[in-house]
C-alpha cells in the first residue's frame, strides 16, 4: 500500500471517517446520475433539479413526468447494500470508525448497519414538512410508494397543483422528500467539518470530488494531519490530495482492508 500501512493506522485509531459518494452504491446497481443513461443524461437538471422545478415539470408535462418518476423508481427499487457498505459498517462496530459522511441519498449505509451517518445531501428515506419543517421518518419503500401514487395521479389528468401530488403534514403543510436539490444548502456541514478536521484517517470512497463542499473535506483532513486514503477504480480530482490511492472497486477493496484491520487487532491481542 504505497509503503504506508493503512490497515495498521486504522487498527490503532478510533477516529476514522469515511467520506462516500455515488461510486460506493454503483455495485448496488444505482448508476451515477451523470453517466450515459443516468437521470441527468435523460432529463435536464436545470428543469427538474430543484424541487419546485420538478413539480412544475410533472404538472406541465405529465407523460414526460411519469417517465422521470419511473426512471427514479428503477434506480432505487432493487438496490441493497453491497460489501463496501457492509465493510464500513463493520469498521464502526469494531470501534474504529466515528462516522460516515455521505453525499448519497439512498439510505444504503444505514441499511448495512452504519449508525452515525451524516447525509450531506439529505436522503429519500426521510420527508420534511415545507410548512412547519417537521422531519418525518420514512423508508425507501415509502418513497417508492409515493412515486407510484404520483404516477397514478399524473396518469389520471387530475393534477393541476402541487397539493394534488404531495402528502400533507398534520399542520396542513405540504410534505417533500428531504434530499438536497440543486441550489439548496447542504445538511450537517458543521458536524462533517468537525469530523474531517479531527479524524486520524479519512477513507474517501467512490466520489469524483467535484461536488462542493463535500469535496473540500479530504484536504481539510489532510491539513489537520489525517491520513487520506482514496478508494476508487479511477483517478479523481482528489487523487492529488490523497496520501494513498487504493485502485479498485469499493466492494472489493474495503472488505480486504477490514480483514487486514481485524488481522492487526488479532496479532496485537
Ligand atoms: P460521481 O458520480 O461524481 O462520482 C462517482 C465516483 O465513483 C467516480 O469517481 C467513479 O470513478 C467512482 N466509482 C465508480 N464505481 C465505483 C466503485 N465500484 N467503487 C468505488 N468507486 C467507484 O459521484 P459523487 O462524487 O457522489 O457526486 C455525484 C452527486 O450525485 C452527489 O451529490 C450525490 O448526492 C448524487 N448521487 C447520489 C447517488 C446515490 O445516492 N447512490 C447516486 C448518484 C448520484
Ligand atoms: Zn407541518
């Protein structure tokens, strides 16, 4: 590993942080949005990338809207955590990992068993009232169910106002998915910044490092003395920041790394 003992550094630390992006969920069958055939390849983010924009699009072009919602559904419907998510959850159970900072909105880290997950771009597995701001717990199944209901409503030609598509909170406000759309502030930034600035090792897994402010966290970690380890089959904008680049798929590299950490712990005891 480039002469640096990554497993040894993790084994002797209880302040490891994982920063993850779309690539860690690629092996779960969730394509990155920008790749050919991805959501942003087929639909213009300038039109559907904001929540009000998406609602306007659905109402004004219901048949294209149905295609968009079905595309979204097919992305998330059958995805399950993969060995990469599971390895990160295992590092937390072993007491080495403090938290996962993720840009993903798919809820797969929690489903793999990770407990402390900072979702900078929110999640589809949670809703929020646009009136009273109450956070309403949900599951990906609830999200899929809502997509199905929207498709049925749009197909009935009865939709002329967002209130016809969205649920209502007990306060009367309309409820939306709690993901961060284009132009909206990221979530958990203060907490993520504190974690990045105080970790010993940062595992940067499956992110291209082009979406800010998440992309600034590895440099912050490195400047504060952390070992920055990139796990990605390809070089990225963050490769120059990383002390070590482990080239391969997260689902292959991370379980091997966790096995090596376990072996270290066994040798020490
Ligand atoms: P990105 O699409 O810009 O980059 C993905 C990175 O993952 C690339 O560098 C690629 O080389 C790497 N990669 C591909 N397969 C991999 C694998 N098996 N193991 C490890 N790495 C692999 O992703 P990003 O940096 O997260 O930025 C995209 C934005 O889109 C984010 O804001 C994210 O919120 C959103 N998004 C989320 C999901 C999701 O929730 N699963 C999916 C697509 C996009
Ligand atoms: Zn409310």
